[in-house]
């Protein structure tokens, strides 16, 4: 079996292995689509993470809002945004967090046509 290596340094491929690794995390994040679950999460974030069986690495990433770490350990960005919405963070904010840029720099890069690689 061959492993695909991303062409852009610092990125990863979200494949079956990543999906399996992040299964509990993704289930928890996806659950936040429901208002009652957002209320339960906001009342006791740690206990809510425990309900979904998150391991310590996953739980720590959520509680510390380490957005990049979440995706590095298998969270889908489509589910991470559900947590970001609770914190009133935009997709542009996450884009900056994922790339090590400030919101302002990331937004400016988007307006200028995106980041250039290579």
C-alpha cells in the first residue's frame, strides 16, 4: 500500500485512516449542530467530551481550542466549524489558525488571490 504525501508542506490528506482516528471527535463535533447539544456542551465542556469517549489528546485539543491540532488528529474541518461557531469564530478565522496567520493576514491573502506556494 502506498501512502500519499501532500504536495503542500504542513498539510495532510484526510483519508480513511484519519477518519477512523478522529471518529469519536467527529461524532462529538457533529453533535453540536443541535441547539440542545450546544447548551449541554457549553454547560460542561469536559463532561460533554467524556460522553463521546474522546481520548485525552482529542479532549485537550477541544478544550484548548487548538484548531489545527483537531484537524491533525482526524477532525473534519466541516465539523470543527460547528465548534468554532459556538465561539463565534468565522471560517476565515479558522483559515488563519490552520495556516499560522492572523485573521487579518489570512483575509488579506484571500483578497489578494490566495496564498502562493512554491
